[in-house]
C-alpha cells in the first residue's frame, strides 16, 4: 500500500559514461553539458512551457546504476577520506533507500525539434542514461540559503593537484574543437577534483589511470600532486 511506482519522464545524455570521475555535486564543472530528453507522453512542449524563464532547474532522478546494489544506514563520505562514518541521511551518498538524487543545474536552452523535446543543461553530475523522475524550477528566494552551514561538507572541495597535458593530448583537443568544444578545460577540471579513490590518494609513486568522457578514452598519470594527461583517443580507435 505504501509502495510507489515511478516512471521516468526523461533521460539524461551526458559525457560521463561511467561513475568514475563524475563530480560529487552539480555546477563544480560548468563545462559538463548534457541533454535531457523527454519520453512517452511527456515528450510534449506543454510540459515545459515557461521553464525558459528560469536560469536553473532541479533534477530529481534515480541513481539507476547503483539502485539495486543496496544501502546501509551508515556510509563513508569521500570527503572524510573514507575513514569516518555518517548516517546515510546526513550525506548525499548514492547508496540510499529509494535511490533518489537531486541536482540543481543550469538551464542553457529548451528545444522542440523533429518531434523531440529536450532541455540543454550544464554543470551536471549525472551519469549518461540517468532516468529523470521530475523537474522543478530553482527558486533563488527560497532555495538559496547563504547562511546555511554544512558540517563536513561546508566548503567547495579543493585539491592541490596541478593538471598538465602532454603535447599529443593538447593536439587532440585542438584538432577536435568542433566536435568537443572546451575539451581541455573540461578534462582539466574533472582531474583537478581528484577522482581517485580515497585509499589511492595517499600512495606515493607513479599511478596510471584511464577514464571515459563522451566516446573518448583519456589516459592520465599522477606523480605526487602532478597530474599529466598522456593520451586522448576515440574508443573505437587504438591509441597510437
Ligand atoms: N547531486 C546529487 C548527486 C550527488 S552524488 C545528490 O545530491 O543527490 C554524485 C555522484 O552520483 C556522482 O559522483 C556519480 O558518481 C553518481 N551518479 C550520478 N548519476 C548516477 C546514476 N544514474 N546512478 C548512480 N550513480 C550516479
């Protein structure tokens, strides 16, 4: 009787193809652009009439990738180095009862073309394919709380990392500007937030990683606090 069934009204098309390296909150990386494509009976202009007057919207969504992986009353927020436990409702963890996420993101545009309604968004922290359950306009007079305090997450996360690009990685960004505008600063900001798992951050010596953004495979390494983007290649191509 108290179980609810929810159906997606839309799905997200995002450059983040895997959970690894997605920022932990929205708007930390303005270059992260996405489309929100409406489906079924919600794919009609009426549903968003007037939304273009708002600069930001709330996305209410399902953590679909982790929803069936369970939850526990205590979680280890990455902010606390993975050591300290907090109650799940005292965190923004993805593993939670009901698996619902919320993000206030920038609304860049509203389009209805060839029978498809979609919103253009930026500053997103959502995985590609995320089901959207609801959308509401962001109301600054009520939603913005400049005097609020936030315990262990009181400030924007900062890292001491310096991000550099190897020559061939820069060349890739320059040659593919039309297809991937702002790619270099996007990658730089993704890496600057240090996506490594907490236990790896204390490791010394060389560490190599790969991540995917769009259909690109990005290889990078960390030596102490220096991150170097070594190589960018299309998933379909083998790196040279
Ligand atoms: N702003 C949201 C999300 C915070 S958690 C909220 O507060 O509810 C942010 C993390 O959610 C990201 O780092 C990413 O790893 C994860 N994530 C994003 N979309 C997801 C999805 N569809 N399923 C599971 N995890 C997702």
